[in-house]
C-alpha cells in the first residue's frame, strides 16, 4: 500500500489510505464527534464513539498521520491532550452529505 499508514512519514493526503481508513470501525464516528465539538479530549472521544482505548489510539494516530486530525498537547499539570480536525479533515467531511444523498437515491 502506498503512503500514509506506514512508518513515520509526514502527514499528507494519500487518497487510497484515506478511503481505507474511512472504512475502519469508529473512524466516521470520530470524524463526526470532532466536527460537532472540537477540540475534544481523548476520554471524551472514547465516550462519544464507544471504542476501547487501544482501538481509539490506533484510529487517532492513523488519522493524524494522514493529516486529518491534529493532536495538541497542553502543557499543564496534569498534562492534557486535545484532538481536532485539520483543515484537510474539515474538507473531507464536506463530501459526506452528497454521499448520503447518493445512498438514499440508490438504496432499495
């Protein structure tokens, strides 16, 4: 597979990797949760989507590597980490309403 999900490559939009990621469990729920309210803390996201810690960590890291999500470490005690959509992530979610219309039109 090309690009974004392997190694420590810089964040960029890899079309194939992005669409493979979208098909993984919880990713669409995470995008919606981050769109509805951002920034969001890890435990807030875990509650919102119902994912376990390992799965949520994996999905957020993959989304971050692809440039869809940003992770901000707030240097306070105790340390706080917040997640939000990047401009690329906000642009991606704009395609969902037309996709829903397409699905409604052709669902039987």
